[in-house]
């Protein structure tokens, strides 16, 4: 058999998230990234997805290492669930895992939280190679919306791979750490068999623009804000948080962080020295009463409209310590991720109804900039790397198609650009590249319980789903009062439902209590549905010690 | 009691759609518009909403007329369902209804289709007044994305109202018919008590831009298209269709229209002389085989990703006569309406996977322009009308808030600008305006059966929902093959389910048949869910002669 390298995306192609890529050489497998996916509205009762690793169970190869490109959930978030499975497949031989400082720190927090007794080793950006079986990997600094993002050069016996996941080329990043063009260019000169490239920005011509320019916008708004200055953004965007902190300090405002996962990420960034807030500038939430509104900046989780996030609770008037005032300003420093538009717009409407000034992407483009390069940046990477073949990753099919069009305009031939689906293998030999077998890849579900952004969920894969059964809760709710019209009906399938009448009675009480706190005309049915779901899941778990799929069916009356 | 005019929005405030506004003077009610609303993803099993007219049933006033501003579904679409109810409330005294030529023609088509034996009278833009009880109304031409759009000046004994619903100020519209600035300005000089104004574009600074400039973009694309030139847009955008037809004629392409409601609207436009296609240029679908691909332009319904629309069927390879070729070009000449992003993106991905060139808003802004004015146009209307009070309509709360900010920057005081919710009455006297009572307004549902865009649905309001009961269909579907794993489970509530086992057997057969036509890895779960829903609804109706709420629960295995 020829000297072959196999490349297979288990996730990250066609649906952007749950990134996980396999590089196989003989009996060795090197894994890059291990991310979460996010459920869409067709996946009722399910919130999160994992990459499907059943191929690895069948292939029975040795997993010689796992590399992480950067610290976003869709690249590291599945690790606590998947690593224990990988370990079992590897005969409990620990798998060496590597990432750059911030990536490793975030991933290690997660592993610790879930009680996984293994750690990611930190790799500096010093050009040294990590040797893993027949693979040699080196991490190359690029800019993105989270610190220490890297591309990875993977040298294999068959040829060199440039794994260029999420990036942009920002020459004035807030932390001053620009992409390592010299290294990328050197890699290109040594010859690259294939470039795997981020393609999410391929619909946009030109360049994406620098994170740095947002400071001015924050300054403009904070200057005229008479009340609390409230900013919601992604937890991992440390540059953004630094900018808000800096501007706040200049205008004599103290900073409070709200949101459990945001605080955890912030603490990691502070520990590594990536987030610098003057001592005493930061204030704990329980001290809020000691400060007047115009001396406060709140940095709040929930920019995607997540229910139970800090931002949603504040907007709905449900946050114990924080009430919105009409002279406050709320800034959405994030675009809605496709699919979240409706829920984000509802959140904005809810805030606007309280008379509070809200600034968001549709009325100002000055408070968010994408972390993904646009066409010119994608083209610049191609020109530096000069690969023989290209595989766009991390995009939907339309992004890959737009990327291919652009690569062709740079002189690449169509048959050197591979548009894949998850599970589609590419076989590299020393002389060519071609499509290989197709590995069946399914959706594996995880369910979110706590509601705190993406924290505190429990693994519940397909098997558990079928073991756990299904509970359908039919609630008739009066749209004028937001209250239950009568006792909810409970439909149980997949396990013995002898207790379902008692359960229905208890649920009736608990739902009545929960809903009575939100009496009044219903404007947000998504919120009601989620409330019913959450209360029901907790009750069912307490009573039955099981976690079935809970489907709330809310009927407006 | 003082001389009072009451204004109440029954719909159209806070959720953009199902526009319906009441003007009451003593015992007389004048209605403006009667539109459909569109369900969001939280309203499982429901597709369309009607304005709730239960207040009119209670108020027992005389409905002295109904005026229509323009021919969009969210302004006229509820008429076939609501008019018969209004008639009954009015002791079967016919209610005079008026609209401009295109609006009346579209609405009359609808009324005829549903067997409603009443018609809208056509009003020309000649400045003459329609006298309806104590009200006198005149129609003023404005530009928008459907021909013959009007604003309405309503003279009442209390003062003049300028009802300024959906519009933009396009000074080079494709049909050459510009807004009647002279009339608007004259109205302003006579004094206006209140301006009701479109506010949907209030998030955008500047002007929206003219429809006219799109012709160039179409020309650029048609010039390089080697195969079929396929354009999908809104049925009612006759200017857009005229542009595509004109460019197609210039490049020697014949035109085929695809989509039942699109064809109906097109025929209305042709009858009125608003759509001019050279004889023999238009071709029937069954003649398609006589023309080579590069001699064809297809104008296709389904720009919002609607399942079973022409565009979805073509993209999914399910259209009998039309197969996508890799040298075809598909142009989305419409932005996704908020909430439709995910389904439109899936449609685009499906087309891109076939190797066909797709042009859509994220990669080119040159194929669609909004029908709603941006801030400068909204400001221009205020300056021309010079109202004492302003009520933004037809927007979400955030749009109203942005509109109010802008109106304040023009010198209006906050307490002369009313931000309402549906059902919130405003009481005008000769000297002032203030908030009045709140009318309870609920959601009234309509269910879509045929799937052909917004045609062929059946009224199913709340009462029927509770009468009809609910059927939950649990299907386990193999994500690798798209086929049923076992017999679906049927859960019935709200009616006697003695037949549910027989129903389950029949459904099993029919679903198997339907799914077997789409064997292969499932990429579009929304499509599967809708297919299950459609097949089940038909079967249930055939077997049980009832239309319960059907909830397909598709479990991926």
C-alpha cells in the first residue's frame, strides 16, 4: 500500500460548529479540536451536539495526540464529554493534548469542572515542534476573537498540512500580538500539500477590520450615558472586555461582571495577565448598592438572547440586584449568530420597552467586528501558504462555494479544491489527493440543564435519549395573564408512567408558582416555553431520577 | 361627553404584521387594513395569525367602511376570513371597502377565491374624497414595493389623521409613478392632528435607495449566465418582475413563471397593464422542453425558503419539469425576513451543493432594496405632514424607539410621540391626545394546508383548535437513510382516539412511501418534519374528517 495520509472532518464542515478533524497515518490518528455544536429549532428539547466519534471506536487505531487551535466552545467544548470516551478507546493510555496558553487554560478549567483527570499541555509560540508518533506539529500565532489563537503546521511522512482554522489578519489587534506572517510565509516556502482554511467570511469582499477601532465607539456612548453602562458580549472576547474596562476606568466607572461562565473566563484571562483591570476598579455584585448608577459599568453574559443569562434576566426585570433604568445604556457588542435573530430581537425589544437606550448591530455597526477574515484575508493566507490543495473548513456549503470561486480567481483549479461534508475522507499520497470513503456521522446530543450560558449541562447521547424516554407537557396558558388555564396534561412514552398523575399534580403547583412571578400579558412565548421546560425537567428528575426528553407544548389560549 | 376620536391598533404594532387599525367616532368605526400575521417557531403547528376582532363584537358600533393601503399580505390577507365576521357584526349590512387599483384587484381575487360575495371598490388617486359617515378619506400615492401603494388622509370631526403606513420615497421608481409630494405638503398645510407613520426602516440612517438601480445588477448576471437564469422574489414586487422581464427580453430569453400565487399576482398585474411582457416572450411550463437552457429565465416563488414552494422543490430536485444544472444561476432578489434566516440559508446551501451559482444578500447587496424608507425619508414625511402628534406603526418596539429618538431630534416632544402596543387606544380631542383604555387582543390562528406560499389555508381559530384536539406523531428517523426506524407512535388528545392504532398503521405506510422518495443522508430536518406533518394532516383529515393540531416530533436516530 502507498504512503497515505487520511484527512476526515467529523464535524465543522457544512454546519460550522462541533469542529473535530482526524489526520490518520498508518495506525496513528492525530485529532485537531473537539468542539460543541448548537441545536437548531428543529431539535426540540435538545441544546447541544457532540461530534460523533463512533468511527474511531471501529477503526481501532492509536490516538497519538489531540491539538486545540483556540479556546472557542465550538473547538474545545466537547472535550469533557469526548475525552473520557477517547481514553477508553485508547486502552486508558492518556492521550497527549496540546494548546497555546489561553486555549489550554480554558480547556483545563472545563476538564477540571467535569472531573476529568487529564490536562492540556501548554505550547508556546516559539516554533518548536511537538512530536507525536509520525506527526510533528507547530503552533503559529494568528489573530481572532479570542487570545492565543493558532494555526497548526502538521508535518507528516506524506507531506505538510497547514491547518488554518478560524482567523483573521488584524494588524492592530488590541493586545498588539499580530499574526506571525514570517512563519506562515516560511511554511509556504517549504511546501504545503494542503491548506485547510477557515471560509466563514468568504461572502464578504475586502478585509474584516480591526478589533481596535471599537474603543472609540465605546467612548462615545459612555460619555453621554447618565445611568449604568451595560455591555453584553461573548465571554471569550478578552480584547473587547479590555476595551470596555479601559474606557470605564477613564470615565471613573467601576466594573461588575455578571454571568457565571463570563466570570470564569475573565478569571482565567486575569490569571494569565491578558485582562488587566486596575485594583479596586472591579466590584463584586453584592457591593452594587454602594455605587451610583453613573459610576458603574456592567459587563454581562447573554448577547445571544440565551434564556436565564444575565442579560435576559436583567431585561425581564428578574435580576435581584440589577434593575434597568431609563437613563441606562445597553450595548450589544456582538452580532446575532444565524438562527438567533428572533430571540435576540425579542431581547432588544424587551429592553427598549423599559425606556432604556439599546445599541445593537442593526442600528450601529461600530460595536462589533467579526473574528473571521473576509475574502482578501483568506486570499492572503492562500498566497502565503501556496498550497497544492485547499480544503475550506468551518463554514456552510455556501461559504465553501464562495471560497472556491475566490480560490479559482487566484488561479487554483477546481479539482484541487475539495468541498467536503462531515465524514468525507480525503486521501493524500505524495503525488495527489482524492476523495476517499465516507464515514457515517450522526448527531450526538447533549442537553443543557442549568441555563447558565453553556455551563452545567449533562451528557445525554442518543442511547440515553431512547433509554430516558420522552415526556410531553401540554400547557394551556392564557395569553392575557401568562397563567395556566388548567392542570397541564402529561404524556409519557418510553418508560412506565404509573406516577404521571401525581407528577402532573406536583408540576401544576410548581408551574403555577413559577408563572405567577411573571403575571401579565405574554410577549415572549419562547421564554414561557423554556420556563415550563426547565421547571418540568427539574421536577421529573427529583421525582423519577431520570432525564427523559421533555417537550413542552404551550398552547396559547 | 367631549368630541372624541379613538384610534386603536388591533395588529401591526410590536410585531409588524397583521395590520388592522380602528378609527372610532361616536358609534361609527372606520377600519384601515386587514392583514395576516406569520407564526414564529414557538407556535408549533400553526402558520398564520389573524387580527383579533372580538372588541368589535363587544363594542357593537356601526362599521362604516374599510380602507386598504396596499396589496401586501400583512395588510389585506386576513380579509377573506375576517370580512364575513365583520359582516355578521354589522347585521349583514355590506361594509363599503375601498382601495387603489392594484390593491383592490389583489384583494378581490382573494375574496372571490374564498367565495366571499363582496368586493373592494377601486379608488383613483384623483384627490376625491370617499365619504363614510362622519369620515372623509382620500388616497395619496406613495412608493413602496408593490404598485399603487397609498397613504390615506382621514378627515374626522375631531381633526385630520395622516395614515402613513408602509412606504419609501423613491424618486426614480421603475413605473415612473413618484410619491405625491404636492398633496402631502398641502395636507400638512391644512393641519394634521396625528401622523401614523411606518417606522420599520428607522434603524437605518440616510435613504433606502431606488428600486430602479437593480436592473444593472440583473444585466451583469444574465450576461454571464450559460444556463437557466432563475430569479426568486416576492410575488407582489411587480417592478422587480418587470426589470427581470425587460433584461430577459434584451438577452433573448423566454420567461416562465413558477408558483401558483406568483402566477395569479402576475396575471392581475398584466390585466391592469402594470406588467408588460412582449407577446410570445412568456412561455408555459409545459413548453420548457422546446427551449434550450440559455434561452430561459425562470421567475420562481419561494424566496423565503417556504417548503413546497417552487424554489424549494427545484433546489431539492423534486420539481418534475425543472432540474438545476451547474451552469444555471439562481438569484435571491429578496432579503430573508427576520426569523427565516435559517431556512433560507439551508435553501441556499442546497442549491450551492448542486454546483449551481447562487447569488443572495450576504454576497451581494445589489439584488434587493427594501420597500421601507430609512430615517431621512421618515423625517421627510414628518416635515411635510407637520403633525401635532406622531404614532409609529408597523414596527417592533425597537423600531418605534429608534423612530422616536429621531423625531425628538427633529424637535418633537416625547409626550407627543406615542409608542403603543396592539390594543392600546389613543383618545384624540380637539385639543389633545392621550392614552385610553387597553383592549385585550389575542392571537387568532389560521393553519396552512396546501403549502403553496400563503394560498389555500383554512381558518382554524382558537375555538377550533380546542375542538379539533391535538395529535402528536412520534417518528424515529434514521439520519443516515432518512427512513422510518419503526412504526410512528400516535398520541391523541382532545378527541376519542379509538381509531388511533388503525391510523398509526395507515400513517406508517404513507410516511414510508413519502420518505422513500427522499432516501439518503438527512441534511434538512425541517423538511422532514414538514413532510411528516403534511402527510399526517392529510391522512387524519381523510380518516377522521377533522383537523386537529398535528405536532410531528421527529427523533433522529
